[in-house]
C-alpha cells in the first residue's frame, strides 16, 4: 500500500468521525435504525450503496464536472435525514425484515441520498487533493476510508440496538422510534438554521 493511498484512506476514515460533519453520522443513524444485528448483510449493502452514491458526485465535483450551490447542499443533507426518518416511521410494523437485500426502496434511497452527501464531502476533499497524477488514487483511498468508517458506525448502532432490545428488553418499535425521532429532531433544527430561504 503506497503512502499516498494510506494517507487518504486514513483521512476518509477519520473525516466521517469529524463532529463538524456529524450530519453524515446522523444520516447513517437514520438509515440503519430499522435494522437489527441479524440484518448485518443488508446493512453492508445499504452502506455500500450510500458510498457508491457519494463517490460518484465526489469524483464529479472534484474534477469540476458538476458545480452546485454549497448552501443548497447544506440544506438538502438534513432534508435527506428527515425524509429517511419519516420513511422509518412508516415501517414500524414490519421494519426491515421482508426487504430484498439489493432492490429495496431503502437501498435505492441510500444511493440517491449518497449523491447529495458526496457534494457535502467535496469541499473538504478538494482542499486536500494535490494537482498530480495520483488524484484517482487519492479519491479511491478517501472513499474506501469513508466506507470503512461508515461500517464501523453502523456496527456500533446495531450493537447498541442488540443491547437495547435483547438485554434491556426494549421493544423494536420503540427503538426505531427513539432513533428516528431523535435524528429527525436534529435534522429539523439544521433545516431551520439554514439561511437558504
């Protein structure tokens, strides 16, 4: 592994834990709220779909193929969180148990919303990328780092859910409601604080 690849891998991994970018962690919380530890395969597919989505727009914006209004993206990111939370509340009864691992609505949502979140990552990454032939290597490493960081976050969420539902005997419905309502509340605050309108 080259030193450049390793550096950007670590940058991607640590960036997802940057509390200045906590909205991405909040989205992962909302996205994985309806799943349990036994659904870990579905969650890997879900998170990878999100990574694919944000990798596409991250690359396109890094190479200046697409341009966007930063304020609009900062507004849309909490909107994606709020929308995901609302869909969670409609799934309270069946949760994620009957979803197909690839073609579910939740997975499609992850990819589409990943496109928006990728634009949010791009400002940070553009400030780091060098103007050399290793840009693609840096992009790949950064995205893999983010993917690994995201998988660790959802693993913690699933483990917390396992403890809450199996050891503390919290009902699954209550767990989904608690996570979704908490994430939705913070998302609403972020939306109202945005000066786009």
